[in-house]
C-alpha cells in the first residue's frame, strides 16, 4: 500500500510557494496530546492543489471523536471561495441519547465551529456547512446492542490570507482541534475557561 505521507510530500514539492508554506505550517503545528493526527490522501478534483489530515480524539483505548481537514488551493482564485484557499472539514462523534434529542443541537454545534475560530482571533469568509444527527437501532442478531446516536459536522470556510498570500493554517488547525475536543466532550484546553459547553463523553462499545 502506498504511504500517504510520501504521496503528499511529492504533491507539495511541485506546488506554488504559498501552498507549500501553508502545508508546512500544518505539519509543524503542536496540538493537544489527546488528538492523534496524520496526513491522509487528499481529494484531487476539488482544487489544483490539496492537502488532507485525519484526526482522532483518544481517551485510553477509546475513540471519542474523529474528523478530517482538507486544505484546498487554487492559485487563480475561486469565485465561490472569494479567495485562493479553502478549508473543508468533517467532524463526527457519538452522543448520549438525551443530548441527541435536544432540538437546539444543530445550532449549538455550528456555533462551536464559529466560536472556535473566533476564540483564536481568526476571521474567515464564505462559511457554509451542515450539522446532521443520526440514530441507529439494532434488531435480530444485533438486538443486544444499545441504540446509538451520532453528530456529524460538515463545513468549509475561506481563511484570511496573510503575508505572501499565505493563511495562518496552523491557527486554523488548532481551532479545528478545539472543535474536535469540544465535540468529544473534553474540557477546554485553556485553564479556567468555563464558558465552553462540551458534549458529555459517551462511554460505549466503540474501541480502537
């Protein structure tokens, strides 16, 4: 099987300097220890240049949440993005039944994304996305499994470009990891920040 790190390295070597700098910042970012992150194969049809990461929030042997973050770059600019860079994300986590039944859950989860960016002083353009919750019920040979609920956040936004036309991708990655941790039910990374409400951690059969 091909090594995704090697493939992504080859792809970025031929990319414009602004994209290479943005990817280098992602690779060098320091994240909280509960989040395991690795490069993965990036989509090829969304933009001329792309780089992707996948992450899992881990507590012991249990996965609490997972996600994918994709950096897209079109040197010619993109009308829909209103810029030359775009970040695309997917975040998923299991929910406690009482949380899944909350009618305001989609709005709250979307506010976590925008709030994570604002908390790090990041501005973005053209944000869009969906929040989906799903419930699974098991029957027949699987009837002994408890019902399960899941939240899924799909979103994209245009990061503001700085010097040399390069966005602060490391800060955007950190804010994305803040969102992952929040969805997973981890406490805020900043000491004393009690204003952040997180999902209660689900202790189910899901293991790594």
